């Protein structure tokens, strides 16, 4: 190769390297900007056990996507049908926008709530549609809109031809403290938006999607997520959790073993109507790429209760604490054939997956509160954000402060 051609090749390689480094710097800058504008529990020095995935989110499970549609409109007195509106929809797509059923199971701590599709899930051990979470009064419309979206996008079973049907999972928690819940503001277009915009990667938390108007341990709650990596020999699997947290009372709030609810006794919700603290609900979705069978997922779907307990939840009488676990570990194998060839971990591997689920559930709930922003809704009802600076003070007081990567403390 002559010098001229060698120089040309060198310049091209250098340009490619420079472009790659520039792109990498831009990605890092974007991620840093995101972290700085929206700190998470770990950024504030909350110590957690276990190893999270790259995003520390349910989307660390390969191909899984999450989308939100958030509706925030109006202020002042409640006028049913007009607002104020503080609600939305959150969508979890187990394998993205493809039709590929997954083994699944559900369980509960206290089931004073709703999750559709549980009977057929119990019977057949699988689900074949996205999972949606919304408010208590919107379950029916969200379910119907999801089915319509499936048909329009050809994401249904073709085995039964014209006789195919969908009985999807839609879960709820009650946002009537802040939202005009009987105004039925969630519409088909919001469901479609949450599904169409669903993506992998970073997951927005706090006052978004179905979690927009939710309250957690009498602080602002909502959507939270976390993940854990579980390793068996040379093989690693991911356990991801997403919660819609709308439960718990202040006195029992415990973060990393610190009685935060006893340290921060002010900033209680200002509610101009009857309100029973701790009477809300929590929905927990557990996803894993570990190949598990339905009975194993049934066991896994009980473990979020332990994560809820670690943060101070007790499963109060009117609380709908309902959980779903699914596995993406047998892709393209749940087909209507005479013989299925499946992979599955042995029961001896379950303990580590149980531990990962407990840890990720605990962190998801705390992430939901850390991300939550002070919100005023109907009748001037106000729910305050968990103050980041005072959380850090409490962690330090009890020698539970790990480190803080987030520079600016949120005093909201």
C-alpha cells in the first residue's frame, strides 16, 4: 500500500474513531444530564443489597419495553368530568411489539383491588399481551383499548383464525385523592400512546403514567423500578421489577433500615375529604429472562410482599397489593403444537431469584418516592415529595449513608 492510500485509510479510521468518541461523549452527557435532573435512591446514598443491571430497571430484561401516557390538566375545585386531572396509563410489553406469549403467574398480599386476566392466567399459565396499569375507574376502557390495539397491530394468536380472543392483564390503584377519578379522563388515545411509545432503556419514574396521582407512605408516590443480576456459574439472568406504589402509612416507612417515617413526621398530605392513611394499593410486575415454569413463577410472584414489608407496608384491609411475575426465557416456544420443548431452571435455583425480587421490589418503591414531585390536585389536595436532603440526614444519623453521586439535593 502506498503512502497516499495509507494516509487516506488512516484519516478515515481517525474520523470514525473521532465520531465514535463524540457519540459516546454525547450519550454519556445525556445520561449524566438525566441523572442530575432526576436523582434516584442510590444517587442520594441509600444503600441496597445486590447487583443492578445497566439501567437498574425492569427494562434490563432483554427486549422488554415500558411506555407511559400522563394526563395532568386543570386545578382548583373538583368538577366531575372536567377535572382537575392527575392520572394516566403505564404499559409493560414483555417482548416488545411482537406476539410471543410468556409463562406468567400472579399472587397477592391483600387483594382489595383488581387485576384482569388472572383466571385464564391461572388456568393456562401464560399471558400473550402487554400489561397495563391505570386508575381504578379506567380498568374497563383500558382493557378494551388494549385489545383493539392488539388487533390493529396484528399482535394476536393466529392459531384459532377468526375465533381468536384476548383476555389481557390490566391492573389498578386508586388516585381519587388528587384526580377526578370518576370523570373517566383516560381515553383510547392515551392507551395507544403508552403502547406505541413503549421502549427499552431508561424508565421515567414518579408522577408519570398510571402513577401520576398516587401516594406512597403519605409522600408522593407513583411508578418506580429496579433490577438485579443473578448469576449461576457462567450464566447470568436478570430480575426486573416495576411498581405502581399507592400504599403505606408514614409511621412505618423504613428506608434501608432507617425509620424515616418517624424522622420526617411533617409534610403530611393536605386532604380536604375523608382519608384513611395506608388505604391505597400497590401493583408489582416482576420480569425475568430466567427460564421458569408457571408454578415457579407463582412462587416468585409472592416475594414482592417481602420487599413491601421491608419498606413498611403491611397489606392493610383495603389495600390491593397484587403481583404478577413472568418469564421471557422460552421465546417462540409456547406454540399450539403436540409437544413443547422447554427450558427451565431447577427449584434449587429459586432462592437467589426470590432474593433478587425482594431487593428489586424494595428499591423500586423507594425510587418511586424519590422521583415523586409535590402535587396539588382536586379540591386543593396536596401530597408532598419525600425531601431528599432530610432523607440523607436520616441515613447519616443511623450510619446507613452509603455515598452520594448526585450533586444537588432536591429540597422540594
